[in-house]
C-alpha cells in the first residue's frame, strides 16, 4: 500500500517539481502536492493547509531557500524542509543546514 505524502514544493520550475513527484511515486508514495514560488504564495499555502514536508529550491528569481526557512521559523512551524540546488557547493549546503534544513541535495544527485 502506498503512503500518502503532502508535499509543498517551493520551486520556480514546474518541470523540476514534476520530476520530484515522479521520484516520490517510484519510491512508494502517493504525493499530494502544491507548488509555490514566492514568499506570499508560501505563506498563504502554509496558513491554509498542513503539509508533511517541504521541498524547496535554494535559488529562485523571486525567493530563496534561506528565506523559505526563515518564513517557517517566523510562523513557528516545525516541518521538515529539504533544500535542493542546481549549484553544488559545500558553503551553500552548510548555510542551508545551519538555517534549519533537514537535508541538502544537488539536482544532479536526484
């Protein structure tokens, strides 16, 4: 039996979010998801709905993974947040983990 997983994607690329959904399905999940790409969308979605996990791009044109982590803290939400990035770099991973990310994954490792 597949496990339902409510996933909030904070991601500017619809194709990347669809790729991640496909991976989740391959690993036995039935994801229920929504995608946002800015602070207002994330805030509104968090206020309206509960989520099991957040998967967040590190760099987006109108938002960032670090800003998303700060928003979670401001709202007092203790949700696991995995940061993904197209740019590999130890400094980026360290800053994300220090800011509260549960994990950091480069897109080429997906």
